[in-house]
C-alpha cells in the first residue's frame, strides 16, 4: 500500500513502535528535552531583569546573581543536551540494528520467487540505505521535533505571560507556517520514494559492473558501464537537488514569515510601550523569545525532509516485513527419511512466466540408494525439477511425496534437513575453509578432516598456509573451481543427508578437477537417493535411471544403454556431445 493511500502517520507510528521498545532511553531523553527547553526559556526570562536591573536601573547584587544564573542554566542545559543526544542516538541505532536483523531474516524466509523479481543489490540497498534513513526519522527528527517544539511552546507561553497583545501579533503568521510545513512534508515523501528506488538501481548497476570487471575490460565496455551508472547517479542527483531546493525555499519562506511576525511584534510593542504597558526589559524579553522561536521553527520545517525520507524508507522496509513467507504449514516431524521420492503428474508454472509451463505432467520414482540422472537441452526444465524437492518452488499441480508423505505435510526445516545440494555455482562464504565445510553445523575438527579427505580436498588444504584455518575470500575467490567444488562436496558429506541433489556439479571443471570431484561424488552417493543433473553425459552412464526432459515434459526414461538403443533424443544428445568433444 502506498504512502499516499495509507498516509504518512500510520507508517511513522509503526516506526515509532519499534523505537518504543527502548522506552527507558526514550523517557530519559524526553525528560532531558523538557529540561533543555525549560533552561532555554529561563534564559530568555532573565532578559527582563538583565535589562531592567542590570542596565536601565542597575542593582549591585545583579552583578553576581545574573552571571551565576547564566552559568547554572547553561550547565544544566549542557547536561540535558548530553542526555538527550545519547538517549536518542541509542534508540535510533538500536532501531536500525533491529530492522536490519528483521529484514534480513524476512528475506531469508521469503519464497524463492521473490528473488526472481527483485535484484539482490536492491535488497542490500534496503538493508543499508533505507534503514539509515529510518534512524534519522526515528531519532534525529523526533529529537528535533520534541526539543524545538517544546522550546517554541515554552517561549510562546513566556511571551503570552509578558504581553498578550504582542504575542497575538505573532499568532497571525503561525497558520501560514503550518500550511507550509504540511505541503513540504508531502513533497519530501514523494521525492524520497524516488531516491530510494534509484539507490537500489544504482547499487545493482555498480555491482554488475564490478562483478563482471573482466568481461567489461575484454569487451572495452568501461565507457558503456560508466554511462549506464551515470544515468542512475544523475537521476538521484536531480531528485536530491529537488529535496534541497524544497528545503532551502521552505526555510527561506519561514524566515520571511518570521520576519513579518517580528515586524508586527515591534509595531505592537512600540504602541504598548507608549501606553506604559511594556518596559524595556519586557521588550528585550519578547524580542529574545521571538529570535529563539525563529530558528526552532526553521529546524522543524527542515526536519520534514528527514521524516519524509524516513517514512518512504520505512514503507519499503515494512513492505518486506509484511510480505507473505514461504508456506510452512506442515505438521509431520521427520528425523531421517528413507529417501523414496515420488513425482505424480507434477507441473510447474513460474509467476514471472505464467503463460507457459516450466514443467508439465512429470511422473517418476527415485528409490533409496539409486541414482536418477536428469538430462535435456538447455531450458528443458532440469533445474526446475530439482528445485521442487527442497520446496524452493511449489508445484502448480500434482504431488511430490517423500516416503509416502506429501512434501508440504512435513515441517519445512525437517524436510530440508534431509537434502544436501551441490551445484555448479558453489556458494562459499568469506571465512575459513573449516567454517565453510562446517557451515551451520557444530562438527568437531576430526569430522571436518574426515569430510575433507572423503571429498579429495585434503591434498590442496594441506598446501595452504594456514591449512583448515585459511581464509578463502568472498565466494572462495582464493580457490580454483575444482577446489571450491570439493569444499561443497565436503560440506554435503558432513551433512550426511539421505537425499543428494547434484546440479551440473562438474560442468565447468577441467579434466583433472572433474576426476577428483567425480571420485568424491562416488564416495558420497551410496545409500542415498541421488538426483543428478549432468551436462556431460559420460558422467551418468552408470545411473540407475535417466530422465530425458524436453520443453518441460518427460519424453524418455530408462538406463543409459536402453536410451541409446532407442535412438531418440538422448541418443541424439549423446552423439552431438561426443562429436563436438571426442576427448570428453
């Protein structure tokens, strides 16, 4: 729901709800704000005795009383300012931390389809940029509104106490300032939504260019990438200048309106003085109060930009937090499965491409301890099929059972604990080798070494400077493709899951690396239900059954020898591959 439809206040109120969790800090900060504003008003009140008893009709004792009073007030105000700043900063930074944790946790619980439609850099932008805008709205802006609002309130009360007529002259200008604040706030929210969307595009453009820097250099596309990035950067520049122009114009207008109020005060004050109802000290007091109100009003106006950005950012964050999560309504507990997978007339349509089937009417059984190979042309639905097993996607029709129980009857965490996945694109983390093998488990050093050895990884790990404790860089940048793949296999061996999914695990490897990885996989596969997507058909000759997919349909099924003898699509793919790569 958009900000315009829902209104800014409900979103801001929800944001403040996250801040209220830290109510002790808020309470201390608010009390300190009251003290700070009262100290400011007390200083303005001193202007009357300072003028009348210090200069117009000097009194000797005032030479000591007034300076000590001023020092005392500013000491008190300084302590109050520290308490306010610390309390609000603690609240604001805590809200940012909480929202970052909540949003990241939510992203990890969203269906995989969400990641098909929203770029990861845009998600990271929400986590980093949007949450930073939120802290300014939840702490900095709140502090400015309350402190300056209380200052205006106390000074206004002091002006009323001193002279009702003079104060009424200022009140005539106040509605115009309120109207200005309302208009500026709406404009800020509209522009801020554009800035935050633009930041996601900017981050995505930069990440793509930097991640593909070798391709960019080879194709001489530096200028092209810089121009594309410049398009997004210039859009954000234009939007930011709109914000600054609005802020500057509103600030100048507030000052002009305040000057009109000041002129009205002077005009009324002179007439009041002529009537003997206003002495010099009271006039100085009124003028000082007015001069204290003007910057507070200007800051309250300017804080609209911060609140506007914060509300727009909070709206985007709350949209994530309110998004539907992966379906997890299963109640059947599962400690360890036998591993019998049955696909019964399973079809799949992706939301992004709803007019065609990614899979249509797929039926087969994968028994425990067997290897099921899945082959086909690119785009035939191989990866889509194995994605259904851990329920990254839900079938559009048909059922998939594990040990006779539909997958969605199991608790999601229990189901996924039965599956180990080794893909062509291995995801490793910027940590040590040991941490990557033991990912999300508490395995001891002996188990890690055993898993590494079974995965044919010990030989290269022992050559590294720190052995198992060697950092491997982002996504294993310090390792070769074969080494990364063997770490993924070691992780799968350690997991010891009854179902193993291999998604083109050797497709991008050289012959020697493929041999080592294949040996490791041979150790991993026994006594498991194994689903293998293979690009190189030579790697699946000993599979118990081969499923041949074409345009999302299961067109052939049998052993390697049976399918070659049939002379169908599998035999055609086999001939084509070995004709193109006779040494494979």
